[in-house]
C-alpha cells in the first residue's frame, strides 16, 4: 500500500511540475504572441483606444487622422476627404484590417516606442505615433477626380526624375470612413455593398488592375527598333488598310479601316496598326519580348503599397507556333496586359532618359512636432533603354501631339510628348470584325525636353461608352486636365 501511495505522490508531483511549466510558458514565452493574436479582444480594444498618426499630402492636406470618439475605443479613424485618396490611404477597419498606406506604414502610424536621440530618452523611453507625408499633390488628385466625373478608370501621375507619385486616382472610389466605423453593422453593410457593386469601387485600378494597353505600347515597340534593329527606323511601310498575317489566311486591319503607312515618325503620329504590326514581325519575338521586360513587364513594380500587380507580355517562345499573335502584341493587344502604373512608368522611362525610378507614395515620416525622421531615398528600379533611344522616342511622341492622334491635349507654350491607345477588347484574328468594346488610353509627359510629370490614364470599356470610342476621346481630356494643373497653364479650351 505504501509503495502505491509513493507512486501516486510522485505522479501528482509530476503533474504539478508540468502545470507549472505550462503556466510559465504561457506567461513568459508565449505572452507576446498571445497579446498580439488577431482574436485577442483586449489587444483590439487597446489598438483602437490609441490615436494613430496622421497621413498628409505633400502640400499639407489631411488624408487621415484620428478624432476622439465616445465609445470603448476612444479614438475614431477619420478620412476628411473620403473617396478622394482612398486608393492610396486605404482603410483601418476593426473587421477587415488594414489596406493602403495604413497597412504599409502601420508601424509608424500606430502607437510605438519613439526613436531615441538623448540620454534621458534612453532612460525614459516615450511611446507615440509618427505621421506619414505622401508625395501626392492634393490639387492634382482633385483634378483627376473632377476630370473623371462619372467615368470608370484610373490615372497615375509621376515625377519621372524621382519616382514620386503625384496623383493616383481610381474611379469609382469608396468611402474609407464607412470601413473605419466602430459599428460592426455599418462596416459589414458597406463592405457587402462595395463587393456587390459591378463598378468595383474597392478595386485599386491604378496598380492592382491590368488592361490591354493598346497603342500606348507602341512606345515600347518603337524603343525596340532603336535598341535592336535601327535600320527599321528608316524603313518605309506601305500605305494599306490591312496586312495579311503569316501562317494564316487572316488579316490585321487598321482601326476604322483607314489607310496608313510610311516611316516610324508618321506611323506613331497616326498610330498606324498595320505599320507597327509589320515592325513587330520584322523585329522578331525575342527582341520585342526583351524590350518589354526591360520596361518592367513581367515584374511587380516596387511601389510602397501592398498588392501591386505585374504587367504581362508573352514570352518569346510562346510566339513560335503562333506568329500572327506577335503582330497583335506589337500593338499592345493579344495577351499584353498593363496596369496604369506600369504605363506611367513606361512614359517616365522615356522622359527620364531611359531610367525608371522606383515608384513611391511616401515622401517622408515626421514626428508629432513635424520634424523629419527620415525621407524616402529615391533610387533606380530599371534601366529600360538608352538616353539616345529615349531622345528619339520623345521626338516621335512630340509628333503625336503636334500633328497626330493626341493633338487635342496641346497646351499653350508647352511641348508635350504623348501616345494614345485604343485597345479593342477580345480583338484577335478570329473575331476582329466584332470587338466588344475599347479600353481607352493615353500616356504623356511634359515639358517634353525637361519633364516634371508623366501621366497615364485608362478609361476601360463600360456602359455608356460606344464601341468605337478612342483614347483621344475619353482619356485625352483627363490627361490634359492633369497636365494643365501640374504645369500651371490654361487648357486653351
């Protein structure tokens, strides 16, 4: 009997020992993990009981701040301009988490241990928040919103020399205040409403959605000519309304079946599809695919926002048994896909002597006294082409404005370089006679010889736009408005 009691006693001691170890593991080793677990309601309450740092535009407009609230959370996230900056700011939601700048720079915006710069601060560390100052200019952002009106689409404006995003707007947008509500029903109803809306207001079109770029891609094809086969720059292509496609009985026709031809300056000015399709076939798949890669296709732009999409150009090998598709890819169709951000970067590459700077929306982080803690370090992302090629393509793009398809965006006293794009959706050799609509594009930069801004605008096919729409017709006025606001000149009507 005594032996059994001793065994039971040892067993109970062992159990107490295990319980002691488990309690210490929870209280010490796992304390931080449990405290920060997503389901920890106390952690959630603490998080929303502290004010977050402000998000400001480069010219001082408040994008997001925190205001007192009369509930258990004490502070309410506030977006004074609501829909205007939603694609950049994102939201801070109790239910749906963080997005946009709120997510990317959360470690500065939330309450945290502040940087120490003195002995006293080391002894008595302080907790607080920092502010994020954006590269966005409020005037340009407002101009983009006004110019879109009820149209769906997206615009990106960038400083070619630094990569700073000057404006980035998606239409339609959403109100982040509803997703930052402290009422669960308000947040859920808003979220469901946004998801059910066919216009997709939650979609950040500027950097998360790609479209066939149409003829705006011809600046990449043009660059490939100078980089890989300069002899094609002086080759004259016949004036025709259509060309036969290799290995098939199908043809590729010009938009609206107009007749065009000539050398590359004329071809780009009038956006001649047959001419550029022929150039693409002459260049070959390897050269064109290499140029697209150099301009950033197939890569995710390193913008300081989560969820950016890579633009796409087919691999050279994919054209081997489908040579006709190379003709379509040369004019930005077939399986070519680009985000507005990518096409803004492509325009910026030409504007910046062939160099693509890393795009960014953060200018600097400041403390509560507006002292700069650190600034974004501008740096190169890609070298797309040479300065000589960029200069040649700039001249071609100037011709698009002076005597070509983008003549409508001309501004008094300013030389503008641009390219229009009209991508016929589902256009291929098989269904060329009946595309379902057009994605309407324009890219531009100015002043052409000393650029301070590059812009890309897309107005995709949508209800209310006719199937024969063009980039000049729908994207052009938006580009013109942004350039006019940025350069401080009148639109000239």
